[in-house]
């Protein structure tokens, strides 16, 4: 099989998006209308990989910094997006073709994000085996707290009591698009607890919600007309992912988040295969926020790891050439 590697350009948006929709591991984050909303921040160097008949085999969302190519810095997860016919043997050929292309373009290293398996519609870890054969090294490992639809781990008693408290007070869970009311709560929470700002500005999240209303959703807990807590959910076919979580001091004292998560888990997303609370670590995975992960595990979340790899292109090419039958 002859494999060709081509750099993405905007004329190929429809072809790119159509492949993502039909792939075995693509989500709405890989649609160009999502990837390109912050194109001014990242120098895109995404790749299309196709056979000799111009059939797409895979996509690689990426951007570049000098001689480093990295899985797109504006996305939570990444790696190769592959078609349903992708096999382990073909993936090894894809890797070799991409390595050869990148070396020819003057790159010397690759920072590669994987995609946690919970997002796959079909098994799609052919890239991980290729990374192993290439001698790539894990340079970061995050831990996600994930609730599986069936079976589920039980709530901690503390979480159950907090839910009952919120119900007794009469708090109400709603869905809507009042991002303008949630963002001040979120910004205050992130600044006071972590010293950071939301990755998305209010204008950006409203734009993305407008573009992907069925995938980006805001759920919140209210006391009368006062918002006490909220979560932004990124919804894909397999996963409801918590992108942002925040509560006001009053909301924390009244169990507003507990009621909100209980409603999402038991009602809104009771049939979703996975509910992903997101990560609870910092410093490239080396610092674990114990209090945060205990809250998520209190709702039955259990660990799924998300790995990042550092790849020396020349060494990887040499290793694959030596270890893979031609």
C-alpha cells in the first residue's frame, strides 16, 4: 500500500469533517468549526493520510512550534483519528509515512496526545502499539474520574447526605444557556482555588455553544432566581464530559453541586456509556488534588488514565524500520 501525507488546508474542511463523523474515534472537538475558533493561537499543521487511491485512512490534528509538532494544543485529547477499516498493520505504515514526511519537513520531535478509550465508538488503540514499537516515552499521565453506566460504583454516604440536603432546601436543577451568569462564578472559583482563568472566555464558549448546541450544554442549580452552581458538559456519542465545574460559596454550603451531579448521573445521562468528571491533577500529572478527586470518586468515579508521549522522530523511524516487517 502506498501512503501519502498531506497538510490540511481550508478547502478540505468538508472532507475533513465528513471523515471525523464516520471515524471510529472522532468527536465534535475535531470538527474544523471547533478546532479553528482559536486558530490565531495555534499554528495549524494538521495532516491528512491517504492511500494511493486518495481514500482517507487517518487524520492527525496538530500544530507546530518550531521543529516540534504537537497534538493540537487547543484540544483536550488527540492523536490519529482513524476510519473503521484501520488495522494495526496499516497503522504502522501510517506512522512510518508520517515520520518520513515530518523529517522531510524539518521537524525533529512530536508531542502526542492519546485519546482515552472511553471516547472510542470502536476500539482504536492501534496508535498505542505503534508508539511502543517506535520507542516513544510517556511524558505525562493524567487521571480521569469516570462513571461507567453499568455497573456503577456506589455513592459515598457524604454525597448522599448532601443531595438530600439540597433537595430538602428546594434547590432546582435547570438546563439553559445562561453562560453569562455562570462565568463569573466559574472565574471566581478558578482564581481563588487554583489561581487560573477559564480556558475559554465567555464570548468563546457562547460561540462554541452556538456552533455545537447539541454537544456543549450548561446545567445549573438554582435557588429561586439565583444560580448557585453549574457545569458545562461536552457531550459526545459515548461520553458526557464535565468541561467546567463551579459553585458559589452559598452553593457549596447547600450541596448545589451534589444535587446537580446526582441529576446528571441518574436522569440526564443515565443511559450514556460513560460520564467523565475530568482530571484532578496538575504539573503534568505529578500533583494530585486529593480533595477534588475524592469528591468525584464520591459519586462513583473511577480512574481512567490519559497518556501523552514524547517522540524523537529519527529514533522512532529507526525503531519502526528495525522492528516492523516490510
